[in-house]
C-alpha cells in the first residue's frame, strides 16, 4: 500500500488543455472518488497516474517514489477499465494469472493467489471459461479479480460499474466498499454516478474542466458545496436555484422570502439562493411560506414524493414526505419552509458559494 | 386464428422455402458446371473430348491423372520426378510468399493502426497506389531487375516478385484487424506488467491470429495460382510452378485437355484443403467477448 501525491499536473491532448494544474493527496489506505461531468478529464487523470499518459507538467508520486517518467509496469498499480479489457484469448484463470506471471511469481504462488481471489469473488466455477462465455457482471468481477490478485500498492478504477444494471451496481458497490475495508488498499475511483461517489468515498474530488473544483469528505462537500457547479452536481433531484436579493437578514424574490441563517445574514445585494428538495418542509393548508411553489407534476415514489414546479418562473423541486404527498395536486400553490442549514447563497456572477460576509460589507461597517 | 387460414399460411411458407432452395440449387449448378466439366474431362480417356451438355465421363478412367503424376503409360520423359519437383516448387514459393508477406506486414500494419507518425498517411496512400497497378505492368522492369540480380529462373526471385504485391495487400488486411482491437487491452497488459512489445506478443498477436491465418492463406493462394509472372521469369522445366506446367499441356500445336483437366484438379486440391482447415478462422470474430460489446 502507498500514498499518492499529484502536484500541478497539466496535460494537453491535441490542442485542448485537458488537465490544468491538478493537485491531489491520497493518503495510504484512502479511497478517493473523482467525480465530474463527462469530458472533464477524469479518465485522463487516472491514465496519467497509471503511466498511460505522460503529463506535460507536474509530478506523480506513489509513496516516496517519483514515478512521473516510469512506464506503467514499473509503478505497481492495477487498473480496472470501464470496458473491463479482459484478454479475450485467455481463460479466466489465465486472465487472473497474467500479471503475476509477468512479475515472475512461482506457479504455486500463482495458483494459491488465484484460488484465494476466486473464492473471495465467487469465481471458482468460472475459472476455465473464456471472457466471451461470461455475463457482464461476471466479467466485471474477473476484471476486479485481476487487479486484486496483483496486490498492487495502488488501485485505479475507471467507472467500473457503469456497464452493469442498477441492481447489480448496488451490490457490487457494497462489495467494493467491503473489499476496500478488507484490503486496506489505496484506491482512486472514477465515476459520474453520485451515489457511488457519496457512498464509497473517504474523500471526494469534484473535477470541472480539468481543474479541482472542491475536495473534501463527501458529506462535507454535499452540505457545503463550494460553488453552484458542485451544488448542482451532487444530489438528486438537483438543488433549485432562485435569483434573489439579499438584505436585512433576508433574501427576497417573487415567491421567495427566506430568513438568512447567522453566518449568511450580513450579505447584501444580488445573490442566487440555492435550496435542495430535501431541505424544505410543506406547510399545511396552503399557508404562505418562505417559498411559494406552483406545482406542475407530483412524482410519487411510495415512501416519499417529489413536487416539480416553479417559483418566480424558475424550476424548483420539493420533497414531500408522509401524508403530505396525498394532498398536493398539479396547479396548487403550496407554501414551503426552508431548514436553516439548507440555505445556500451563490454569487450570481462567479457562482462561488457565499459563506462569510463579503469583504466590501466588512470594510463599510 | 382459424384453422384453414393457418394451413394456407403454412402452405405458402413451404412454397416460399421451396422457391428459395430452387434458386440456390440453380446458382450452385451454374457455379459448378465448369468445374464438373473439368472433372469429366479429367476422367475421360483420350484427348478429343466430344462436346455435350451433361458433364459426365462415359468411360471414366484415371489415365490422365497417372500421366500427369508420371506413373503408368504415356508419362512424360522425366516422369514422376519432374512433377514432384514442380509441385515442390509451387509449395515452396507459395509458402515463402505467405511467410514473407505476413512477417513483413505484421509490424507495418500494427504501426499504421496504432501510432501517429510522420508519413503514415502518405505511406498508406503509396501502398494503395501499388495495388492499383496490375502486377503484369511491372513485369518488364522486374525482369530486368531479376536478371541483374541473377535471380531469373529461381524460386527466390519469384518469391521476391510475389512479395511486392502480397506485402501491401497483407498490410491492408492486417491494419484493419489491429485497428479493431481495443487499445484498452494493450494498456491493461502494460499496467499488468508487460512492456509495449510484451503486450503486443502476449495479447495483440494471439487476438489477431485468425486474421493472420486468413492473410497468409490469401497470400499463399495468390502465389499458388499465379501464372503470367511465373511464365515470364521461369524458363527451365525444373523451376516451373504448377500453373506453368498446366499451361504447357495446352500448347500451340496440341491440346491435351484431359491432362490439363487432371492437372488442374491436382493443383486445386491443396488449396481446397487449406480452405477447409482454416474455415473456422475465416468466419470467427476477432476479439469477441474480451471487451464488453
Ligand atoms: N486523444 C485525444 N485528443 C484530443 N482530445 C482528447 C483525446 N482524448 C480525450 N480527449 C478529450 O479530453 C477530454 C477529457 O477526456 P476524459 O476521457 O478524461 O474525460 P472523462 O472525464 O473521463 O469523461 P467520461 O465521464 O465521459 O469518461 C474530453 O473532452 C475528450 O474529448
Ligand atoms: Mg472517462
């Protein structure tokens, strides 16, 4: 096992800068999840760590070794590809053995390792099959097994679950979590599935257009998004954004009159108010609330419901729980209260989250 | 659905099926008719075949085969020895062409499929251009070159000549096969501990094996059947390849059709055998299943 340190990684492919100065520390045994929209450079970053891409600038360190200029095979990393990349001409057993043979392990050691991995991933009955004789989920497990059998100092996963159906994805996600706990391995995991990101990560890294937008424990990032981008990226349904004016400890707009919590109360001027569907509470009997939502559609999920509608012309979704869902109909205008820690403010221009009072106000006071 | 209408539908389907089979049968007969004629000629004794519609030998005999192989009555001077020698020429020339073509084309095709390098596009276009000339067009310069090298009338010379067309063709075939292999496979191998060349040897080559086999087969067949260049560059009977031998049976003054036909059948047998042996490769997908489809 080992730590991983990236400093100031830059990479241009063709003429487009793909990575624009990435710094990242992964401590020994940590599971770091990289998330970000398609094309933001997640795979490129992972490939840079693996040695499949040479960065234009910056360094990659695994443990105390600077591996920036080492070939992939000299880095002692294992990678699980989105496509699984199983060797089609080799049986499952030979796929698992491939890396071990190249490392010159004895054949007894290899057999023992394969038996061990096959047992822990439930591959015993599949060992003599060719990849084309496996289902998607089985191929995925072989790909994982091939990485685990190697016992590398660093695991890299590039969207390993994206080709599985939803149920299987849920299962394997839990397995990976267990595996991480059992192996205590350092892992970098790329996904754009936010459930995977939230549930797996010790540390979440949100990438945007080749830059790190925010790093932190997943709940921290979820609760205190550093920008509108991060806020909109995490959480389903997504956070609602309402342009409004702050002043006198409140934010106001058409259908909006929200008291600002202590930390934000000093803000003045144009802001964007962000509220998650889960941070509102439906008021009974159409009482006027902090938010006035005009309901267009109600989605009942059984245990809860989502009321999709708009506030002052901007789309907004509210989660309804318990009995509340039965009473709300399309066309209704309902009052919502907002939890104090559910109030987020963003600068309308820079889209950065507003936290402490802006400097200008401080100076004037 | 009512019973009569379902019966009618069934009847119609049967008729359609019959029609299709009839068409296929016609096509097969059309394609095989000349072949059957050759068989009939080969089995008919004498050298003056009477024209008829149905290609059957009335008194089948193996005399022409015996004559070609140089055993029994009416065989050539030199007999079996000569035919054996010529068969060996054909095998050696064709096999060498196939080996040279695949050996040279494999690295070239891989480079073209995987790497971006200066001149890649131009090189490919140049290769394509060579394919547009019929080989015969180059026969005179080739003759002069072989003469200068002292390679006229040799198997080596003929292999070199065949390679000039077989190599570019093989490059095209294999380039497609290499391009179809997902890059992930090689990268996985490199992360797993292989060098680039190791990944090529252990993963890429085994995966394209069917394509290599097919390419080799085509190169072999083309060389095996080639007549014009062989006839141009070979003048001594001991260096002849089989197509040249065959042609000699149908000379200017006498046409020994029976022998020609028997020889033609003997010449096609090895190719048929190869096709049969490699047919699984001909249809097999290249990288089925390794990467999620
Ligand atoms: N060889 C290349 N030449 C030029 N641009 C490239 C090349 N390869 C990738 N790109 C671009 O680099 C960007 C980042 O690609 P990358 O594969 O890292 O994205 P990603 O974050 O993994 O996206 P996804 O979630 O879709 O997998 C993309 O915009 C892509 O178009
Ligand atoms: Mg990707």
